[in-house]
């Protein structure tokens, strides 16, 4: 115990302990300030999202922000949503009408898509009900688009046929005809299709090109757009869809095309985060989505279509059918916090922990010092006992044993004085006790007729202490 106590009380040990505390504090600061890496599941493979997320990842990394993206690619949005659902990703590109993760909350809308069904005006196809018995062309067909179309046709009492039909199409059915997007005009001219469908962002260049292709085969350049009637009822029936209005004049201004607003439905590709993602991290990443949009747009035009989800109140945002992440709401409502506000609790806990460790070290130091002081008290008590025992001894061997013990006790005191800086009163008292014990033993040795040996005077010094 004595050796352990002496070791722990050494200045070098205390300095090392202090250095360790500083290292722990530095490690805590590094942990708080290091970049946060978020895993993001991206799909579909043939969509604009992979290039968009890559552009954002590059822009964020180049700016030195405290967030990094680890991209996890998937072929289909169902797979990317599943990756968020089962915890493989922190963020994911999600199309809610395909699969909405139960733990997913919206950060931003990457692109809104509308169902655009267009035909040359003489076809007379103005509503979904008029599609019965018609051939409907479609470009790059995705499973999600297929199910969206099938559900809408079913709502209007129509069935969707995908197998080629040689004869006329049944009145209650719609024949789906795959058409290369570059061959839309030719398909109309060859009468292989009566209308063309695309689920796309209405203002996207590809949408403008498709409508221009339909317009090129229309008499006087007039195009008929199919409106979705009872869109409110359809949204209530299929809550993962959303109402979309194509503004009049979007595709051409002279003549105005469409002539009036067209009500339709659509779906959105959303960037969603797991509900357990730290609110501050979600707010910071949402901020980066909009601050780095210009930089990302240098690589892909898809960045221009990123927008905030619409909501009226905070309550409406968090209780919607597709809720918004509270961290994203913090950004949209400008309620983000500074460093101290964000990490105040953590800093307080670290400070309390550091204070506790310092207090504990001080207590240990005080306790160890007390133990050493108790050792000095034991030495002094033993010296007083030896002084009393020596007066009644006559056996030379017993007297010599006491002499050896006193020398050992004196050695312990010297070691203590070298390791610590004891107060002068304590050392003076110890010196007097040692000298008294030795003088008493010397007198006893003379009385017993032993060989005369003068007692050794004890002179113990400490720094700044007069000789005792």
C-alpha cells in the first residue's frame, strides 16, 4: 500500500492524469466538430436522382461543411425506400405512392411529377373516361408509373391491357403501347396510338419535347390534354398521390398551350430521412440542399426542381399523411440554433464530468496524503512506545532489536520527506521522537553493561524548513 500511495502522489503521475483529462476534453471537442457522414439510398437507376445526389455530394464536400454523403445506389425506388425502412440508410430517395417507409419523414421534394396525357385535338380525348377503347402510348415505362395509371383507370371503370391487340380495343379497356420517346410523332401518324402519356415534371425539357412532338402532328398545332376530374376524391382514395395543376401557357405562349389550367394528379420523388435522425443534423442537411442548389445545378439541371414541401402550419406539417421532419421545419421556419444552443447540454455534461473528475483526483490526492500522514503518526506512536519499553529492558538482544527498529522507522521518515514536502512542525516532532528513543535505548544499554555506543542525532530537513 505504501509503494502504491507514493507512486500516485508523485508529481509526474498527477501531471499525466491532468494531461489525460485534457486529451479527453480534446477528444470530446473533436467528436462534436467532426463531419457527420450520412448514408443515402438513391434510386431509380435510370432517373435523374443519382446524378442529382452525386452533384450535391460533390458540392457539399467541396465547401468543407460538416456533412458528408455516402451514396448507396439501387435500381428501383422501392429498394431505396426499403433501405431506409430497415435502417441501412439515414436518407433515401422515396416515391410515396410506390413504398412509403414507416420511419420516413420528408426533408425536401426532389421533383414533382404530373400525369400528362396529350393527343391531337381532333381525337376528342378530354377526360379519362374518353380513354376507353383507345391505344395509349407510353415512353420509358416504370413499374411505379404502371401502377399509378392502372389505379386511376380502375377508378374510372377502365381496365389496362398490356398485351398487343390486333383488332379494336374493347370499350372498357385501354391498350398500353410502348413507344420510344423519339418516335411519338411517327406513332400518331401511323395511328398506332391515340394519345400519349408521360409521368414527368411538367416544366422539364423532356416534357416540353414530348408535347412539341404531339403538337407537330395536330391540326393547327392544337393539343388536347386529358384532365383528371374529381381530383380531390382521387387524392382521398389514393392519399400517396397529389393534386397537380398544369398552368395554362406552360408549353407555348402563342397560341397559349394549354389554353387553360389543366387539373391532373401526380407523384413526387422525395428526399426522406429516418425519423430518428438528429433534428440538428436534419436541419443542417436541409439547409445544404438549398444553399448548394446553384452549385449542384452546374452538374445537372435536376437541381433546379428541388423545392420545399408545402404546408400551412407546423402542426399541419407534422401531422400530414406524408409528414415533414422536424429538423427540416426548423430550417424552413428559420429556427436553427447556434453551436452553444445545439451542444449546450452536451458541453454542460462534459463540464460537469470534467469537474467531477478533477474533484475526484483532488479527493484521492487528499486521501493518499492523509494515509501518508497516518503513517507518520504511526511512526511517532511507535517511537513513543519504544521509549517506554526501553526503560525496562535489560536483555542486550532485545535492546539491539529496538535499535534496529528505530533505524527502520527513521528510514521510512526520510523516504517520506524525499517524496513529499511535509510541514516543519511534523518533521521536528518526528526528529525529537527519534532522538528521544535512541537516547533512551543508549541509557538502557549502559545500564545493562553493554558496549557503550553514543546515540545518533537525527537531523531531518525539508525544503524551507529549519533543522529540527
